[in-house]
C-alpha cells in the first residue's frame, strides 16, 4: 500500500520539478544613444525651420507692390523685385503653406529691415496692406497734382483727372480752372488700391471740413467765394516765399479789388505764359492774351495759379488792414517787398529794383 502511494506521489513531484521558470523581461535592444540622436535631429530640424521662418529681412526698407489680377507667379516676381531672391523664396514658401491667395495679396506692403519672413508671408496672406502717403505742396497746376497722385497710387494721373471731372461739379466746381481750389496741400494717407473716386472724395472732404462756417462767413464779409479766396492766396504765395508777408500782400490785392483797379500781378502773367522759369516780366509778356493776365483783364483770374496752403488762405481771411495798393520787390533780393500807398513812392521803389536787376544782368 505504501508502495502504491509512493508511486502515485512520485509523478507529482517530478511534474513540479519540471515546471518552467518565469522568464525575465528582455532588456530593450535600442541603445539610448539612438534616442538621443533622434531627439537632436528633431530639435535641429525644428530649429532650422524656426530660423527659416523667423529669418529677419536684411535689406533696405522697401515697398512690395502686388498689382490687381496678379497670379501666384507674378506675386513671386514682385517679391523678388523688392526683397531679392533669397528672402522672396522664403516668403513664397511660407505664403503657400498658409494657403496664399494672389487675389488677397493685391496691395502695397511696407517692409522694414529686420521683419521676419513669416510675418511678411502672413501679411500677404491676410492682405494687411500698409497705407501710402500722398504729400503735395508747391504745385502750380491741377495737372501737376494729377501727376503727383499718379506717382503714389495704383491708378494713374489720367484716372484721377477723370474722377475729378465726374465728381467735382457736384461740389460746385463747374470750371476745370477752379479745380486747384478743391484741394489743400498736405500729407494724406490712403491704401494703394483705393479707387480714384475714393481719393477725390477724401481730399475734397478735407477741403470742405477746412471751409467751416466761420471761414465761409469771413470770405462772405470780404465779398469773395472760397474759390476766390484761394485764388488771392495763390497769388500771394507766388509773390513771395516769405509766409509772414503774405497777409500784407493779400490785403494789397483786396484793396485793389475794392477800388476796381486791375490787379497787375506779375505771377499771373507768368502763369499765363506757361513759362514758370521767368525771373523778369517784360513788356512783351504783359501782352499775353489770357484770362490769367491781370494786366489786361479786370478782377481775379478764373482760378488759382497754384494750390494754396491752408495757412495762406487763413492769411487772406484775416489779413490786417493796410493802405497799400503798390508793391515792388526789394532791391536787396531778400524776398521781401517795398509797399506804397501812392504811385510816386512806388515809382521810386521800382527804379531801385530795376537798377539792381540791370546791375546783376538779370533778364
């Protein structure tokens, strides 16, 4: 019996002895060095891409101009023209990643040194234009203004002139010769893509804001319209670059108008001849047939002979009273004038000035 029991127990012991051992988890065969290399490579790629994106433009300040209806290839050409090939290629790559749409890029973008490639690309993608500045002063004619506007805006001077022809009559400027009175010399901001109509409306809006009720009342008291005040101011500006003397000159011409005398203003003769280089008005110039020749016609010319400054217009409106009806440039060529209330004094002043002209051989 015992033998049987021993025989039965034996296999159990043997089975227990032969039970498999638990396997220890295998150590990873991947070397930590591999992970380090992979991490460094990823960091280097990220860094390189960051440097690519945030590379600062190293050229001079410039303006990127993207004309209307440009293709993506044309956008690239505009970028290369303004930024150079290297920077342009970076911006184009990033712009395309952002889903760049050439129609949205239409506009003008001012780029300063140091701005990043990604920022330039983002501005193009969003169409975030920079305003352009339109500055005009020291202009004599409406045509000069048209040319100046055409130099700054996407449209040309002819487009501006056409818009003026359509819109200015609605503001009371029925005669093209009065158009110079519709604009005040200053610095204005627009977007390069603004339409000619929008630019005209904005400029005339500034002019109309200037001509408030107070200024219109002053003009009415002088017996003049705003256009006529601008015309007197334009003559005063042409007479001298000395701003402090312009109100005195303006009052002189107002005195002449009040007396029914011809203005006999030399700058109007120069304007009539179209030769603005004239330094001396001779008798042959006084014979010029023109509504601007105030030696031949009574009253004011049909419009300003230059785009008068706002300060000069105010100088006309607030011109202090004086008795002068004659003026002559000073013989010292200082830019100032000798004034006279009677012809005898004026004649003496004129002789001194003529003698100095002859002495200096100015013809």
